[in-house]
C-alpha cells in the first residue's frame, strides 16, 4: 500500500514472550492482519489514485492505513525512547 515494504527500511518487530515476531505497537492479530493486507498491496498505485482524486480509500486500504498509523506512532515513541536510553559517546 505504501513504501513500508521497501527492502531498505528495517522491519519494525519485537519478539513476544513465546518467540513470535510482532510489529511494534500492534497486537499479534493486528500484525497478521497488517501483513495480509500489505501482501495484497499493488505497490501504492491505488493509494496514489485515491489521494489524487480526493476520494476515500477502499476498506482494506483504510484498515491498512489505520494499522500502519498505529504502528508508526508506537515506532516513533520507541525510537525516541531508544535515543534517550543510549549513553553518549
């Protein structure tokens, strides 16, 4: 749906208590849903079209955007906290 699948970008997972990879800020179920929706992506073409036309995204795209926004917000908090926790060299 967007550049999240870019191979240059880090995948933003943590490993839960029983060893499953979960996207930061999402539940295990939301991670599965996000990855399913992301695998159905058309490389961002649909998103670009509805943004250009000023229309609303399709239901699957809307849900993907909701999950991405939730993950992205948690990722930013995690990154900021990581910087605070790092000692200065």
